[in-house]
C-alpha cells in the first residue's frame, strides 16, 4: 500500500512516495537480536543497582568457632586424620581438613593450629579455639 503524489511548483516536479517499511527475514532476526541484547543489558543494570551491598567486618558476624589440633613434631595430616578417627578413611578427612583450612597442599609445620570438623570436638587431641587464643 503505497501512494505517490506529484507536486508541481514553478515548473518543477517533485515526486513524494509514502509507504510502509518492510523488513526481510534477516532484518527481523537482527532487529530481534538487538532488542534481546538491549533488554538483557537493561535487566543486568537493574540487577546491579538492586543487589545488596556486601559489608566486611573485622569480627565474625556468625560467631562460628572451630576446634583445633596443634601439630606436633613429626606429625602429618595423615597421622592427624588417623588419630582423630581411626575407623574413617584418612584420605577423606585429610581432604576435608585441607579445604577447611584453605591449605595449598597437605604439608603442615610443627606448632600449626589446624582447624578440624566439629564432629571431632570430643576427641582428646582436640583443643578449643578459646584455649589457643584464636
């Protein structure tokens, strides 16, 4: 549906065409993708401003405390794991202790205070954090 008009002014002819814009299939895909990216960017911007701010504090807000084992000379994480729970697989407990203490590897030094899972708090080799001053 298009219309054409011919205007005459001072012996010059001007042709004006009016009509609707037609998008090809590729144009519709590009336009849809652009609209999708625009909406996603807008949602990300809203989410960034609406997100709660994280606040760091010097003291623990959850009051979580750990039980510790002090490494003796000649001890390793393997020997600590077998002392804590002789019935369990030491590999699993060593892995848990490494993750809990955020260690790079399984090596420890004598005198290190190693946090252990709370389920071993009644073990005689375990010391509370209050006793260590941690």
